[in-house]
């Protein structure tokens, strides 16, 4: 969760590929979730620049590292983490036999080739990626995602899908339900999920569950996160713009009003920067900031090229 590029790299290096899912399929008890629709990026006019950036900055690295052209094979990615269980990664796409063979080579180097069975479907156990020889060499493929800790579980038993989980119980539940643990939004405190018709990227976090950070994660000690219970984020295609929306559920209504005032002040100060052109200033000044009870919502429309330039810096 450190930044968008790091998240992509960490997730893709696991060689997962999801069951069909979107933000609405994320279990309501998740501590965080992340969903990106690469297929929508390719087809929506406003998403193409963002997709090109992903191909150049993320997929190219994966292709160089592992020889797998995920730009041609990956359509959707969903990841989430359940309390006490760790993360689940679900990817969907036209996964080639070459990619499946490489994943099996990784299983042979880092796990157990003897298949396990659940609901009549096969899955495999992976170790922590250190390798049997202690050098972590799995045919130049490296598993580098700290959240998976000591072991993980992988399955290619579902059509056009690969699942990777942190626990065996998660894998068994997903195989039983065709790769899904359906989300529900019916109870108080359920993880907040923003939705839109042409959503490209959705993410959210229960900041209270994550707790405070240390020196390696100073962001969680910020005044904003310290006074929020949940944060949700959405990027969607809207005509020739990208609609960006963020919602913060604060600890109390007064805090939502205070944070809204802070955001307005920051936007006002930034708009006077000599580094911004007229289009960027107009975009900032068009930002909508609303409060409703404990909720603070921030939304704006941004030119795709401006967002890509920001990500590339």
C-alpha cells in the first residue's frame, strides 16, 4: 500500500490472476482491498493513458523479470486482506500455457509439486520464497511480497484464473465458491466500497484495524489517518476525464468538518504555486469537498495525461 507502482509490482510478482470480482465482491470484514480493471482501462478513452503507463512502468518490468507478458494476459486484479488471515490475490485474464508452466516451475522450486485437493480442485503450497538452497533462485522468478510471510497457496484450477492466498483455509473457501467470497454491506462498520459504472481502480482501508505505523510506515501516524476509521478511493472513466473520489469516515462529525477545512486550505495554497499551469489550477479549484455526518468526500475530474505525469515523477 506504499504507492501505486509498488502495489502493482508486489502483486504481479506473485503471478496471481483473479476470479471475476470488483469492489462489491470484497468481503465486508476486510481490513483493506484493491481492485483494478485493466480491461476497462484499455477500452475507455480516459483510461488508455493510464493503461499505457502501467504497460511501460509495470508490465515491462514483469516481462523482463519473468518473461511473462501480463499486458496481454491480465484483465482484472482484486486483492484484499481478512483479519488474522492475511491477503488474498485474485486475477483474471487469458492466462497462457507459458505463464502456467512458469508458475508450476516456481511451485517446483519453492513449494510442493504434490497437488492438494479441495472441492475437487487442485492447489499447491509455496514456501516463503527463500528457496531450497537458501538463495531464492526459482529460474529468475522471485516471490517478494512480505504480506504472504512464511507460506502461501496457489491454484490454477479455475478457468482463466489463478488464486494466491496466505492461508490454506482461504484457498479452500475460494475454490468451493468459484473464486469468490461475496461481500455484504448490510451491517454497521462494514468496509466502505465506492462504486461507479466505469470504475478503473478501487481501494479502501479500515485504518483502525491497521493501527499505528513505525518508521518504515510513517504515513499511518499522520493526523488525518489518526482521526479516520475508514478510507475509500475510486478512479473512474467519465467522458474524456478521470473522475477521482475519496471518502474518509472520521471518528466524529466535528473532525470531518475540520479535515474539510484543512483540504480546502491546502488546495487554496497549492493553486498559487508557480509550478502549476492554468489547467492544473482550474482542476484544483473545481475540487468538490462535502461533509455529511462523520463522512468527508473529496471529488475532482482530472485530465488523464496530468495523472500519468504525476505518477511518472
